C-alpha cells in the first residue's frame, strides 16, 4: 500500500503510519547523512509514485517530540546534504515542516525523475529494512527500464499567451502574422508559458557610478531572443562608449539562449536577470546542482540540458547552438573583438545554484592585444584562441585550467604547451603555465636584455637538444639559441645566447667544436622533456579527477 501526501497528516496525528504498511514511506527519529541512501532506495524502488521520508517519527508511528531548536538545527543540515548528495537533485520535490501539537517534523517529498537516483554516487533499491546497494550492471538494467530524465518543459499547463511574445516567435520562425504559433509548434506546455506566457524576467541597467537607473520586470522570455532586445543592449553600451558592432548577434544569441535553455524552472521561474553595467553585462539564472560541472568549460562540446524540449525549440528558433559549441562561440566572440575572457560564477541559492555569466566589454590591454596578434602569426584561429586563453588564464593553477578542455581541445593545448617556439610552457612541479620569454616581454613590457629563468633555460635546452639532434646532427650555435628563444640580434641578446652555451659547456651538456659552434653530448638517464603526449596525460588525469 502507498500513502498519498493528503493522507500523511491524518496518519501522523493518529500514529497509524508505519513503514511496513506503506512502502513509499520511510520514518526516522533523527537525521544522519547515511539516511540519504533510503532516499535513493525509495525513488528507485517506487519510480512511479510519490515517496516520503519523515524525520521526527519513531518506527511505531509515534512522534519523537522534537522541539523547535531541533528543527532549526536539522532543517538546514538536511537541505544542504540533499542538495549536495542527491543525484539528480530533481528527485527532491520539496522539504517542508509539520507541527503536530508541540512536536516538530521534517517531511522530505521525493519523486523519481525518470532516471536512476543516487546518493553520494551510489544507487540503492529495496523496500522497508531491505536496502540493497546496486551493482553497476544492476544500475544499467534499472536505467534501461526507466523512461529517462523527466522534462518539465513538456508538461501541459494552462496559460494565456501574450500576443506580442507570440509575434516575436512568428518573426523568428518567419511565420505568417495569423499563424497559431502555440498549436503549430506544440507549445501548449510549460515551454510555451516560459516563452510567451507570464513568465517574468528582469532587465536592470546601471549608471557609470554603479547606481540602478532602470529595473524592469518583463514577461515572456521570447522577449530576450529578439533582435530588438539585442539592439537595446547595444544602444546602452554605445551610450557608454563601447563599440556597438563588437557586441555581435552571435555573442548575445548564445549568451541569452544558454541562460534560457538551462535555467531551473522548478522555482521562481528560473530567476532570469540581465544586468547591464557600465563596462560589463551579466546573465543570471537558477541552475540545477548536477549541471554546474559545465561552468567555464570553454573548450568543450559537452552539453546537456535539464529542459530538452525547450532546448529543441530554441534550436528551431536559431537561438541556441546545435552541438554544444555555444560556450566556445561566446569565448571566440569576446576574444576576437578585443574584450576580456568571459567567466561564470556559481553561488548558492537555496535548493539550487545561481549561475552567472559575466562578459566584460572593457578592452583587453594593448599588451594582451599585441600578444594575441603575435600568437595568430604562429597558429590557425582555433589554436590561437586556445593559446591566447591559456595566456589570459596563466595565473590560475594548471589543474584548474585543464578542466576547461575536452579531449580534442586538450590535444591542441598540449601541442601548444610542448612547442618550443610557442608562447607558453607547462611547469609541472609548480602546477602552472608559464610564458616563454618572448611572450613575457610583450606582456610585461620588458627589455630584450631580460635574463632567462632557470626553468626557461631548462626548457630551452630540452627544445634545442631535440630539434638540433633531429635536424642538425646535434650541433648548435648562438644564432640557433636566439631563434628558438625568440631573442633579438641586439648585442645584449647575442651576449646572452653565448653565455648560455658556455654555461652548458661547463655543465658537461655540450662540447665546443670551434668558436661559436657546439655539439650536444648525449644525455644518460635524464628525465624526458614534456612532450605533447605527456602533457595530454596531465589534462586527462585532471579531468578524470574532477569527474
């Protein structure tokens, strides 16, 4: 037998609720983190019904008579652990409190969203006291029986479309003015309400001093997709001396499309806010916990949405990318138009997270722009964007940067970092990316006589050893050193390259053949230099650890 939510209050008041009578109910006197395994068990064991965990009830149905202090202490803890450990978080419908006489209870309302539900990365099933941890084959078997993640945006709902929002969709679809857009495109559901109904969003504009000049609540998210809204944004920044043509339709299309497509509409209609600051724009929405792993994965085609039907409609409207390339497109548009790199921040927002995409329209420094131009002379656009992004992110640990890449892009990044003539190299021992001397001079406005660091000398030695050994019989001259190290032919740089060869000779790494000509001595049992393959392994290990 299964209890309904309407029955629970009477059953609790009469102490007639017990687990052996109601298979979709779990009673606990108090909360422990391991009790979340029962949440997984209930959802996987009863995938077609509502399920309830009630904290504050004895096994025999009697109330545990907890006071208000107990409630305050446990309610926040339970909420935090359900948000962090339950996967997917959509399985949690709500948490509410019940007071019967002077006894306080916490009611956890659960429902299987169409997939295997896990607790702390493990899945459980069973009934009552017979809880069983599922093996990987059993998880796959159960997953095949379930329909797949429930898409809230396909849910049929009653709403009154806003005619102006319907007109926005007609323009985007190039449909006739009298077309019944709701029926023709099957929008008699939450997706239709989100786009054309009374679903609110806010547009906030700030002055150059940071004070709010306009804070408007608008309705129907289709209004965010229009060229008119794109032009409104451009006009605002044009008034603040930002070149309007550099704020491209592609940039706004992807940023706004992602904001709408991935919002968590279970609460507060996704809380979508577009904020126009003096030199930056910020797109904010609620996000489900299980999707935050995609944040800042700029060189990744990984894509999944909690709202598949809404996402498909946005693709039909040409307002979202087909193959998960939206993030890369946003980054490309920013960097190629001279802006700073975009960034996503994640903050707590009750049951969900708040996802904020920030795009800074202030121009990158002239030094960074010069560096980008120099990089583009070496690589095609795709590799140039990766190399320039690595340059901008160089202050972060490599282990953090590596999470921004998928396998294909990681290979390109590894090629760049192992290129002796490239802009940067990987310093494994310090978990960082370091500019080669020529790039550092551009970025720091240094003088050409700057000395090489010890690590740069070692990297240069490894590069010369490999290249000269492969193509020049192991012979090396000061000119070869200057070419690979991007040194000039000034007297100071000529002196630097000669001194470097003399120091390597004194260390037994070279033998002098004649004035200005040396030959590498074969290395014995020395650690191999970083190759593309070895750096790629570092990308893979970082990604695996993050997963």
